[in-house]
C-alpha cells in the first residue's frame, strides 16, 4: 500500500530557484580585478559564517559589515546586498507543478536561507503564493539537516511525520527528513521529479 501524503514540502534553492554565485563574482571583479574571486574564496573558507547567518545567530548588520570588509569597502551596503542576492533564476517547469499539486496537497516551503537573500533575491517571486507557509531557517533558528527545522514544519501542519514528503537537491537534507519519519525525493531535474512523484501515487 502506498503511503498517504498530506503535505508536500519543497526546498527553494536549486529546486525552484537555481542560483549561481558566479554572477556576484563577475560583478565584483568588474569593480576591481580579483575582488570577486577573493570574496568567494573567503566565503568558502568561512562557510560557518554563512551557516550561522542562515541559522539566525548573526545579526544582519554584523553580517553585512563582514562582507563589506572582505570587499575592502569598495561598495556600499545596498550594493553588496544586491550583488550577494541577485544570483537566482526560476526553474519554470518545476514551478508550474505547484498549482497542480496544491489542488490535492498542502504545500510548505522549507529553506536554509537568510534575510538578505529573502529581501533582495527571491522574496518577491509570485510563485511563493502557492505555499501556505514558508519555514525559513533564519526565522526558526535551525538549519537542515537539524531535526528542529523539520519539527517546525510538523508543528505548523499539525500532521503526523509520515504524511510529509520532502523535495530537496541535497541528499543529506533528505536523510534528515527521513530520520524524522518523512519520505523524501532527492531532486536532480524536472523529469526525474515528475517520475518520482508519479511513482509514489502523487496526484497532479
């Protein structure tokens, strides 16, 4: 017997909105040769800074100050926020599934993200209205694959763990969901997602 799903939970980055930090690197390099490359090298080497910001442990103004220091204050606050955030595009084919799935399932967004990316990057995308709730790491003070962020979804839906299915491009995050009793699909592309949903008896 197939599982009964009531809630489809979707990741944001690289599922609904692919992102490319190369865009930010190029824009910074245009300001000064090597500025973007140095910025990205620092960002990778200090990834825990990014993670703490996603977890809501670092105030936004403090995070911006760190970014400005890395780029030697060659740009102002507004510009660094835009460069840092204008890295997204929309995966239109996947987005087109949302209103179809919404007819039969509750849709919840679950994302490791931050206030700057939300405000300057993806926050105004109209497709977000298909989700009845956005569970965002910086707001719930937990990141995938920590148990607390999945439980935050369950606290909102009020439904049993086994009625949730999660779509994410990172296998580790799907494993985190499965440890909580959810089902999960590791996203790679539209056709694979469509097939995996159909194989689970998901109704479009």
